């Protein structure tokens, strides 16, 4: 069986197509007043700062994220203070050492000492919320719909935050001083929710929110699709189901999510997104590959004849020989089509004759296709890429139109699902003037005042700090600007050209060239220690960092990296001494596509010993985000 009757000519196309030009812009312009074919011309409004901020954390809650979540929880105060208590500066811009008090007035310089003033007007109106990376199995049985493996892209509810009333009512924290807008204050009053007015309480709330996220979520991390689902999907699905082997979103719309979105996202705020993850995005498009993309999220691949050891399902089809060196070639496809293609068709006969498709009947061997590492270099390894295209997410954060889910894929005359098309026929909720109530028109929304410059994405992911800063002691002043993308992503990742990439950023289960081999001392490389023997069940690391407190792994705890025999450089026997991160190229590609609005930072902190230092925790990343936000706030 393998992959079913999707047309071979269809699946030869990569997933990074869609309704965008090479530069990420929409066809025939990029925005407003569109036709049924999805063409439109953008008509952005005048940029008018409102002073409001909507801050959304997107937090990977899969196993082994606990140590990084702790760093975020302990660093988040830097970002909160940076927004609501900006530093007091002298007329020449020299910090006085004091922070402003947002509860004071402009007349008394917001509490700054005489002769100084705040760097900018403190934010007096802000929403702070969080979503996780867990969105279920997309139709597969990996992370089927269970507790915390599918958070549905909805706001996460903290149970230990000091401000439980606001969290219970809105699922986010409303920071609103008496000087906030009447609209904000009235909405809180009508909901019988007292706004947060103490910066210290807000910082405690955010710290609790991050810590409560935990690390019990889905190992199929869907950071990008969770973000899209919450912010941009006009009619977000509730569950993905499969019928006769094909994925279907159904007709139900997640009205609970729409209510949360309408409460959280103001049309005129600056939207700041902080994504924290130590692993590459694994968001599959369940309707890709003729409706069979979900199969890559299933323990047993449909039709596979090769079983993994100890009952861990079956392996996926191999790629044809051309894929390893030329994934854009027309000869690169999946061996899985061999049993469903049309005999006599040249493409079909080429698959049947391909040497790779004669190994294990065209499937990977029992130990060659671990689910833990399936989502990397998919076109090269499987001949097809079932993931959503990167432009889906770039467009969602920069364009005024997005597709309804019925416009993501078209069908041909025989009813077969075509590749992702993403026809942008609906107003993007991010750039809408108002959001619908459940049952309203989810697509035809009025234009809003927000411009693309008023959206920023910070991805704190797997990348060495050495690729971001020239001086790790002074990261703020030594940030490489603009970002040098080639060492991080390669020359052209969209075209599978990885020339110039730093070896630490190469996704591989095997030891990588140019780095200390397994058996070297654990500190042979200052960035990640050394390479190790992954047994095809894990990837090599992008970076590691010393844990403040080593932890002993006992009882098969999946959140600990040193269970059982391992040669990982983060382990000393069963004691984990370091945290780790893998390369996160998909998330970084979205940041790159956003231009100056996309920022990246390393999830491996430079140091965790001195909280007062500029290079502590994620302070360097938050400083870069603040520098992006501040010019667009009301001065």
C-alpha cells in the first residue's frame, strides 16, 4: 500500500510552495480588496502607535524543556520591567541606575530622579498570555488527543499565579493602569476583574505562568502551527480526523479559541511574540501528499512492512536515490508510491527501478526511522515533505490576508487533494479591525489599524551564541546586525542549499564533520561539548549550557536526558550536568522571512551565575526585542 493514490506529479512538488512569491510577498501585491482567486493589493493604514502591547509567549512544553522554562521564568522580569518600568536616563542617554514608576505621572517624570527621564513612556496597557507547542497528532496516533498533549492552540491557564481571577476569566494577565484607555478599563470592570497595577505582581504572574507550563506535552512539537492556530486561522479546526486514510478538518470551528483570541488580541496593539523551543518545528500538514500527510504522525505507517523493535510501530517509505543529493529534482519522490502508481507511466517505472526502493521493500529499516527524529530533512529522507510551508507562517505575521482552511488545498477533477495552495481569501485576524463572535462571519472582517511593523517575533531556539554576538561578555553591544543567516541556515534553505552553514546547525543523527568526535572529552567544544553516538534515535546538538543544579535521572523520567546508558556530553553517568538544544531552522526561517521584525536568540544562555549581568539568561534576547518594540510605542 505505502502512500496512496496521490498523483506522483503532485508529490514531486516541495511543501515550500504556496501563494507567495520568492520574497515572501503575496501575488499581485500583498493585501487588501481581493478577488476570489486570492489576488489582492495591500493598502496598509497610517502607522499610529497606541501604547498598547499584547505579549504572547509560545512555549515548547515537550519533555526536557523544564530547564529552559526555568531560565525563561527567571529572565522574564527583564522583559516586563523593560516595558512597564523603562530605565531613567540622563539627557545624554546615560542610565542613572533607577527604573521609572509607571504609576507616577508624566509631570513628575514617572518617578525618575531629577535631571533624568524614562527612556520612553511606560506601557500602561498590556495583555500577557501563553500558548504551548502541543497541538495533538494531526490525525495520527502520536500524541492523540489527551491531557496536555493537545492544548488546541488555546491560551494556557496558570493555576499558581497570584492573580487567579484575571487568569480564570480571560486566560491572560491584564496590566492596566488608571491611565489606560477607557475601553480597556470598562471591559475589565464589566468582567469584575481588577487590573494588575503592581509590576512586581505582574512579574510573579508571568513567572508562575511559565513554570506551570511544564514539560508533559506532545513530543511532536507544533510551535509554528500552534501560533498560527491561535492568532491567524480564520476558522480554527477542533480535531483532525481520518476517513479512508485521508485527513479531514471537519466542519466544527473552535469557538472557545475564537473567544480567547477576541479578548486577548486588540486591533491597535503592538503584538510581541516570544517563542521558546529547543527543537525544530514538527508541524505536519495533515492534508499534504494527497491527504496523507497525517501518516508521518502515526506510530505505524500505513502499509509499511518493516516493524520497529519492541512493538514501536512500522517505518515510513524511503526516498528515491536522487533525493539525497538533489531534493528539488523531478526524480526525487517517495518509494511509497510504487504500489499505487500507474504501471507504464515513466515516473512510476522510475520508482520501481530505483535502487533505494529495493531496500527493505522501499521502507526504512527497523532502526532507521525513529519517530523522535523523523521531522528533519524530510524531502531528502522521505522524498516528500508533509510539513506546512514556511511562507504560511511568514504571511500570517506580515500579510493582511490568509486562507480559510477550505482554501488551503484544492481538489482536482477526480477529487484528489492537491498540494498546499493557501489561497488568501480571508482577512487575517491579526490585521482585522474587529474579531467575530462565534457564529459570525470568520472571513470577511473589517480592516484594522495594525501594520506589519507592529508585529515582532522573537525566537529563542537552538543556535550557538557565537553566531549571534562577537563578544559574549557584552552581547547587547556586540550583536551581529543584520543577522548573518548563512552560518545559521545555509545559503538558501528553501532550495536545500546549505552552503556556508556552521556545523553546529547541521541536523544529523551522525557525527558531523569539523566537530569533536564521540569519545573526545565532554568539553572538547565550547559550544556543545562534542558529538555523540545517537543510535539513530536523537540529533546532534546545536549548543549546550551548564545547569545551575545537576539532576539525577531516575525511574525513566522522560524529561531527563541521562536515563540508561548514553554517550551524550550532557551526562555524567545518570547525572545530567548540562541542558541542550537542537538546531531550530524552521522557526528561524520564519524570523528571517519577517525581516527586521524577526529576531532570534539562543536558548542556551551565556551564563546563569550573575543575574545582574547583561549576558544573564535570556536578557540579551529580550533586549533585542525591546529595541524593536520601543520605537513603535507612544512617546
